[in-house]
C-alpha cells in the first residue's frame, strides 16, 4: 500500500514501517529544526530524533486530529522531547558537578540565553491576557502576593481576584492545550 498524508496516521497505527519512513522523509527536516531550537547539546540530537520517532511509532493512538493536524501534533511531540533531553542533560550535568566538580560549570551566557527564551515565552503567553489580568498573574504567581494582599491593594473582594485568576488560567489552558497534552 502506498503511504500518503491521508492514510499516514492509520498506517502508523497499524505499525506499518513504511509509514514511519514516510514520516522521516516528509518531516525529518522539520523535526531536526525543532530539536536544534530546543536542545543545545548537538551530540544528543540524533538520540532525541530517535526517541521522537519511537514516540510517534508507539503513541500515534493519542493523536485524534480534533485539535490540529498531524504536523502540529508532531511539532509538539518533538518540542517536548527536545526539552526533556535538555532537562536530562542539566540534571546529569549538575550531578556530575556535585560529585566530582570535574565538569565545567554551565556558562553564564547560556543560562542568560535560556532565561531570555523563557522570559519571551512567558511574555507571549501573558500578552494574550488583558492588562488587569496580566498584572494579577504577575503579582500572584511571580511576586508571590497572596490573594488577600492583591484584593486589599486593589480594593476588591477575594472572590473577584479568584475569579479573574481562574478565568485567566482557563484562557491560557485553552490557548496552549494542544502542546501540553503530550
């Protein structure tokens, strides 16, 4: 049977190896670009790529197609696998530093770069909220102000603050739900 974009998912679910080769041929470069963006250790790129393909092979049933295309699902799987590998690298690297102190410390510029990336993603997420809600989120979740402190500072009831935080969380979840479900 010839593999096409229309029958790709069904063939992956049937464990047809040709479908996996089709994914590699069609989306291989796309996956590699996502890995390069989120995983900075080049020696781990190939292993991460293999792990992504294994996840696609074994977890294709989790793709329903309701929330987006196969390409978007594949992008989310790739992104979060690459981030997992990045975390794994730092966990292992920090253990080695604690045990022997033989490994070089992580450069300050790399940490700054990572912090800047996270800050940009956070600003993008919070940018989707209106200014009062954005200020609530920053005060409560990042400046560790209690709901009571926020309510008294703003001159509103506790329940109003709780409602605004709840609605903001729901809005953010709805916007970013497809990426975090994997």
